[in-house]
């Protein structure tokens, strides 16, 4: 095995172990873990099969096959960022709604406390 393959497989193994460990500790949802596991699987396939990497690069029109890996990684990160942006936007809206509901509940409790106090 050459050094590049060992480094690539090592990095993918670390990512895979990290994702599994985060799932095990309930710090990462399975929903999001699937994206990372899929990306790791694709990188492992390309790491072990350079012929496939060269073939796919030829189909896409990429002259330097390793740059296809960087393109795929960049594309993956863009997709992840868009997805997380939509999730954050939805959670932000839900947070505002919950804050308003809590404020209304507090106001009702304050009114009830004022009404129940003697004198």
C-alpha cells in the first residue's frame, strides 16, 4: 500500500469512528449521520479504486482526477451548509414562537398572582 492510500483510509477511519461515537453518545442524530457515512463511503471507494476515480473524472471532464475528490468534498459541504441553514432557520422561527408563548403564560401567571394576593 502506498502512503497516500494509507493516509486516505486513516482519515476516513477517523471520520467513521467519530460519527459512530457521536451517534452512540446521542450527540448526532442518525438523520445527519447518514450524510457523513455516505460521504465517508464514497471517499473510501475512491481511495481503494483509483481506476474508478479516473473513470468518473473522465466522464465529468476533469483532467486531474484527485481534483474531483476536492470538488465532491466542496459540493458535499455546500449541500450540508444549505441543509443546516434551513434547519437553523426553522428552529429560529420555532424559538420565537415559543418565547412569545412563554411571555404570554408568564403574563397570565402574574395577573393570577396579583388577583390572589390579599388586599
